[in-house]
C-alpha cells in the first residue's frame, strides 16, 4: 500500500484534490481511499487530506502517519506544521513555492519545488492550486496516469472549467516530467 498526505489550508481544495486523486487512481485500475482530517474548521486553518493506493481492497481506516508522498499546497505551513513528519525514506515531497527551500528535508526524501500558484494564476486566473499540484503529483509519483486524472477532472468540473483545470494540471505534469 502507498499513501499520500496533503497539507493545505482550509479553502485551498486539499480535500477535493485527495478525492480526485483517488478517483483517478480508481480509473486507472487501482483501489484507492481518500479522506480528510480537520482541526479547526475555518478558512485558512491548517488541514490535511489523505489518499491510499493499493492493488487490493483497502481495509485500513486510520490517518496516514508514514506517507510515501506529501503535497504541501502552502509553503508557509512548513514554519507552523511539521509537514515532513513520518515521510518514508525514498518518499517524494511536492511543495508549492517559487522560493528555494530554507528548511531541512529528511534524508533520503526527494523534494520537488513547483510554482503551482503562478501556473494556476496564468491558466485559471485564480490562485487555486489543487488541480495544478495533482498534475505534479501524477508526474512525480507515477501513481496515476494523466489520462485518468483528466477523466476525473472532466467528471468533476463542467465545460470550460474542466478544460482550464486540465490545462493547469498538464502544465505542472510537463514541468515536473521535464525536470526529472
């Protein structure tokens, strides 16, 4: 079983991202489970969402404590929350930022920096980064195929909104693939 933990702030779409990643994994023929964890339920408060992937049915129902993958939607969380806690050696952490890291990444963990906010502003016209980061995750992890992600986005969003979200995800996907 492989596990993903998403760190964001309330209103950034972390829960939606987890759900759509799970749908895309299922579309790709993998069992998947997505669920959130809320502390204070208010816009801007730190939130976490989780996804599990496996080739067999998933019966585990706890939070994710030792993720293979982490997505950080808002890099300012790194100062307040130990977003790297429990990440497995060999894991991948994707951070939305335009800055070079000024924090310590655990040994044996691959860090991917992507300016998802700029991509979202350019493509969507809004600083909503969840679908952009989903594209980065697909490229970095190989857990979901881009075609399955596209199908999940088309199912979730109507018409032009789907097209824009797919374009943002594809831009991030290509950026991460090009950097590999």
